[in-house]
């Protein structure tokens, strides 16, 4: 029997295990033009929380009692589609099922010799693409500038910081444990780190680690950390809104300080970013990221959870900050 | 004797007449290399409120007990500077004095045949330049899009709306009286208007006047009107922060709803604008504005207050919305 994970309830606040349901179904078979896929690595991402709400957004909400989906690396088990053959690895937006069939649309082949399979869910997948393309389109980093990154030990944040260093910036990261700060500095080459959980005055901490102010703030979290960054933003500063994980589980609208005065006086630019809007730039971006990876200018970390049955818990753990870098689930 | 207006107190909240002081001084005389100027039209602008605070900003604060300054059109009464001759008209950042001398730096000659003298403080001055350059740099208006403008009957707002119509947009303006809405629609060609003083639910009023949502919101006011606009912003919407008059007189930091979620989901761009950063583009912008003016594609309104002694009151009246279009003071 084939296992699948359905959305049972739309979470209220923080997602719970009881919001997910495991079901069994007959083993699928590939028909003409189809491939049969076995899931190997499943990506769990904060943005999936948004799809669990029944509201209009940039991507359709998940339906109740239907399988969830995310980016998955899968192996072709058998093929009746001439573009794929048994033993190929592919990635694409696939269902949370052990086995599934696909007509091949939206599947991209993966080259295991260039990078590990899970890298295609992270540094060479949407997270790496997000970091690279958003910095390119909005950040406009210049040598010598100061780049501040929140969620800095995460998959996107750690890549953003490394690209900042490649571009010759001072890079300061914000994360939630001293262990994560250590990782940022030792592994990813950040210049300084701030532990937001043990810091009382974030604005002051940013001021002291960014003595020349903040030229670009890369925001993965929103909320009070964004406020503190705005208090330190330079003239012509840029803020990239890539996520707001601090707000995703809030059930009531949140309030915060008004920034209008800062926007005008400092001529700040703030811009939201969704990697899906930039599919045309994926090719050259992956090329550049692969080059940096092979030149050892770029590295990544991932938290690999094992077992299909642990996908929901791995997703929930994202909101506890239990991952270091990209969170993936390995399926045997 | 020559009259001047000094900043006596830094205003707390709304500026008062008692914050200003009139003084008399000897009539100035032009020395070698100088011109003697007689003020003809004095511009009063909301941004001057910011210079009355003793805080670091994009422009130095006014000093206590020294003359205030703003953009002024003046007549050359006598000249010992070969670039200017008696009878020339010039404009530039000048002191609030009846007469003053200048070494000519920062003075621009004004052609009375091309437009009226006061136009050089408005449609062909910083307000027209602000509207034109900010829309060009940030707005990126496309034919058929919806442009929402606050402070819409004001000097910048009414020019923004007209440029929106020239570009083929649906243009909706927000202002504080039915008389102003009438002016916007009849004189400036706005498609629709919203009276924010008589409207309870601004978000709903915007939704009904902008049935296709808001593609560009041109914000001169900040605060709750910005909130209502953000609730109606479209995917890839742009917000130009050109001013925040609703907050200028606040003595405490203000709070409001958090927009992070909207920024990410709608990939909104919000950007502050200061015309002083774009001096290089003034030439071509004035050329385009003059062309539209002479083709009758652009018009303007101004509120002309008469008499040097009324400059402080005219400035104070800006915050009561007593002006329609550019507020200038005519000096005899």
C-alpha cells in the first residue's frame, strides 16, 4: 500500500500533528506518457503554512482531505514517458506520497554528480534561487556596504550572507541561538552575529554590530526584528521582504511602529519577493550558484529528518527554529 | 528697514504663530559679485516642519533665532554680479526676508514668458519635479493601471493625478472636502474622488472606487489612509512615500498595522522619495512639464496668500488643509 499525507484541519495558530492525516491507497501505476516516481527527499518550508489557510494568495490554498505538496526529489521507478527513464532523478512540486505518477510536466532532471540530491531542494533549489535572485533584483549590493540578515542560519539566510561576502559586504546575521551564530560565522563567513533570544535591545545590538548603519536588510522574519533594523537603516537603504515567519502563526492582525517617516527621510525601498515570479531567471541563477558551489565559495547546511512518517513533525519544527539550514526529510 | 522672519521656538505638535518672530534689520546692499534681491513669491511647504525639529535628517535643521528659508522667486533690484542684471527674476532657496543679497550660487533665472512667476515654485518647481521624477523612478505607470493619490488636490497630488491621466491610467484621488473633490475631477481630470473626512470605512471606499485594485498608491499623508490603500494593493503594487503630513505634528511615535504579510504575498514595492536626490534629472523633467503645460495637458491651482507678514499663518494653514494646490505667499 502507498502512504499519503492529507491536510485534515486548517491549523489555528501553530500547526499540530493532529492537523495532518496519514492515509493508505493502492500502489499507483504509470499509464502511457507517465512516469512512476518514488519520493527520495521532501522539502518542508515555512511558506506552506500560508497555503494551509483558506485565503486568496499568490498560490492556491491546500484543500482539506487532499494530499499536501512541496518540492520533492524523486526517483523514476518506471517510465512510459520518452523524456524520462528508469533510474533518473527529478525534482518538482509533488504530493506528499511515497509513490505517485506524473505526466512529466514541471519535472526537472537532477544531476547527482554536480551536487547531492538534497541540494536541489536547497542551495540549487528554491531557497538558493530566492537568495540569489532577490539580492540581484532588489538588494543591489555594493562592495563595502553592510548587509543585515535575519533568519541568518536558515536555508535562505545563510546563502544570502555568503553572497554578501562574495560581493565584498560586511555581513551581520540574526539567529536564535549561540550555536547558530557560531555556525554562521565559522561555516558561512558572517562577520558578526546577534542572538535575538538573549538580546534585550535589538536596535542597540544592530547599531553596535553595524557601526556604519544598515544598507540592505534581508528580512525573513518580520515583526520586532524588522522594527529594530528600520531604526538603523541608512539613506537609500533597501529592505527585502522574503518572509515573515514571526507572523505566520498569528491569528489576529499585528500592529507595530509606523515607518512612513523613515521611508521619506531615508528614501528607503522595501520590496517583497516571491521566487515563483522569476522562473525565467532560474537557469542563469542555478548556473552561477553551481559555479560558486564547485569553487567552494558557497556552502550550505541542512537538517535531514528521516522517514516519511516524520514529514509533519519536521514542518512543525520549522516554527521552533529546530532546523539549521534547509530542512528536508529523507525517505527510504 | 528690512523685515525678516526667525524661528523663535521649535514647535511642539502643530506650529503656532508664537513659534515665529518678525525682526527688522538694516536694508542690505549688494557688494562686489553679489545681487540684491527683493522677494516676490515665497513657497511654504509641509517639509519645512521637519526642518524645525532639532534632529538629523536629509537637510540641516533650522537654527533658533535665525531666518527661516524656502524656495522663493525674487527680482534682481541691483547687481554687481555679471550673471544677473536689474529686472531679472530668479528662484532659489532663499531666506524669509523682504530683501537679501546673494552671491548667485543656487539661483536659477526664471522666464516670465513661459509661465507665471509663481509656477516656478509649483508645477515647474520642486512640487512638479517631485511628481514627475518620483512617478518616473518608482511608479512605472502602465496604461490601464489604477493610480490612487492622497493629498490629491494639493500641489504634488494634483500633478501626479494629471500625469496618471496622460499615461492612460484610472486615477482616483483622496482629499478632505467635497469642494476639493470637485476641483480634482473638474480641473485635473481625476476619474473618482474620496472625501476622507466624511468616509467611515476608507478601505471599503477605495475598494469601490478602484474595482480592479490599486496598482500604484502615491502617498502624501501616511497613517490610516496608507493602511486603507495597502488593503487594496494589487500584486506587484508600488507605493511611493512622498510625504506623511498626517504624522508630521505627532510628538509620540505612532503605531499601525503590520504590512509584512502584504509585502511578501503581493510582492509590493514601497519607496520613499526626496526630489533633492535627483537634481541631475531636473533639466529634462522641467522640459517635459513645460511642454505639457503649453499643450494644456497639465494645469495647476495655487492658493495665493498676500503679504510678507502672512507667511507664518500660510505655513500653519497647510496642516489644516486650507490650501488648494500650491500654497504661495505674494509679496508686494
